[in-house]
C-alpha cells in the first residue's frame, strides 16, 4: 500500500554457523518457561543466570567481548563428572539451544564419537586425525583424546580487502566429560541445512559476505511465534502432554534457493 510502512522482515541465511548470535531467548525462554530453571536477578547488569532446580546445572549469559558469552556448566554428581560448554558471542542462539535442549529433554542417544555427525555431513577430516573442517573451510572442529572439543568458526573479509582473509567469527569449547549427546546435538545444529532467520541490518558486516541469503524474506512476527511455539512444545515434552504434529521444518514456512 502506497505510503504505508512495510512490516519488518527477516532474511533466511545459510550456513547456520555464520548467521550471527540471533535472539538469546531461543535459549533462555524454554529453560525458564518450560523447564522452570530459576533466574538470579542481578540489578543493573546485562548478565543472565539460570539455574536448574537441583542446582547441578547452570546457564550463564555474560556479554563480555573478551570472554565467552554463553557458559553451560554441570557440577557433576555421584555418577557424572563435572563438565562445561562455552560459546562465543556470535554463536547462533539456535546452536547453543541444541545443547540446552539435549540436556533438558534427556536425549537418550550417546554417540561414541560426535565427530561422526560431521563425517556423515561430508565434512573433511584433515591430515590431523582429530580435526574435521567444513566444506567451505571456515569451520574447524578438534576433538582431543579425553573428549574435549574445540570449534573455531571464521568468515571472509569483505570485497574491500585486497586479498580475502579469514577473520574469527566465534569459538566454542567443551570440556572433558561433556556428555557426547550434547556435543553431537551442537554439531548436528551446525551441519543442518535449515536456514536461520536474521535481521540483515543487525548482522556484523563481515558475516554478510560469507552467508547465502534466500530471495524470500519471512515476516518478523513469524519468528516471534516460532519462539513461543517452540517453548510450548518443550513444555509439553516435560509434562508428557500430547501436541499436534508440526509441519516439516517447524512452524515457519521457508523456501530457499
């Protein structure tokens, strides 16, 4: 309509690991609303701290540009050793949420080697047996003998650079004894071909040169609806309440090139 303000729209981006941080509520809303993790109120601070009711697991979101923004920590128990997962600022919230989902829903699959997720997606093992790289060469995943995992994601400088060079996008670290199904869930989230929704204007400029953007845009209100649909589904999983089946790809109708 002439003169009318257009509703905000979001771009659909792949690969997922270069989409930028996104909406942190994708992680925090289900933990608090569906699984009743308790929030520690820190006045006049951007820090978010959510603690599981048994006090054995904690999620910390601390916006510090010099440190990891996301930390998921388990204190251990009589049958489980303590472990920690850390994610950098530009880690897509959907990828962090893969870990928290796997933790809260008690996913049963325990792969012997989470790196098989990458091999099945045709990522390339390097000359170093413990390293695998993405087909575009922008991601390196290293697994150490005792189980610790390092993820390093880079992106290309823009067209203004005389020679394209890779610059850091985000890093993640999973300590020894991190449950394999949590590591596998994160890696599966990285290799998924499902696009992520982002506001292009809010993205770090150098990320825009490395992602592919679908022609079709998605109304921003659909992303908000998808967030609360997701929270409702996880709450139903916790209580065992039957839910209607979801269409393939979730509640958003997406089409990519």
